[in-house]
C-alpha cells in the first residue's frame, strides 16, 4: 500500500505542476478503503510493474459501456485513469508493458478501444502514447467564467 501511495502522490505532484488550476497538490491520494473498492470492482483494474524486485510503475483503469441513443453509437472502451512510472524506470518498457496488459484486459471484457486524457503541455506523455498507437481526438476547451 505504501508504494502505491508514494506513486500516486508523485503523480499528483506532477499533475499539479502541469495544471495547478485544476489539480490540488496533496499527499492524501489513496486510502485503504479506496484501494479495496478498486480491487473489488470487476470493471476496474489496478496493476503494478516490478523491475529488479522493486515496484516501479502502476496503471489504474476501468472498463466502461455506454448505451447508444438515437443520435449516438453504443460503445465499450477501456479508460486509463493513471499511468505512473518512476523516473528511474523510464525508457525500460514499463509503461508499454502496463498499457499492453491493460489493453488485453479491456479487450477481454469487450472494449473496442482504449482512451485516456493527457494534459496538452505534457509532451513526454503525448509522445509516449503516440508511440503505442493512441491518436488525438477533438480537444477539450475551457473558458474561465469568474476571475
């Protein structure tokens, strides 16, 4: 549990640096109850990757089914909520392995694609996701309404 908390806290710090207007920096990122909820939900996956006996990465994702309406298609997809790899384990194939494992899991549940969100100013992540086959979709735009 401690290593997961450290990984998620590091990811929180990274995201709060990229998007301080959206992400609040905190050490309170994952508790025992939340972990149990994730692990007991068949539509969620939390997997870790080890290198030389040390946990160096984790992926949190979920499977989602959306019912179609008259104007939309039904679809099933895997959504990657968090992909975290320690800095010392980057470029070792850890992230690629985690994404591949997740993709196989989501596909086995009936997902036809995998999706995620990435901050537009996170060039490293965008480059990685591009290298493993992710393609950009229309951008999310926002406008501040109060100053």
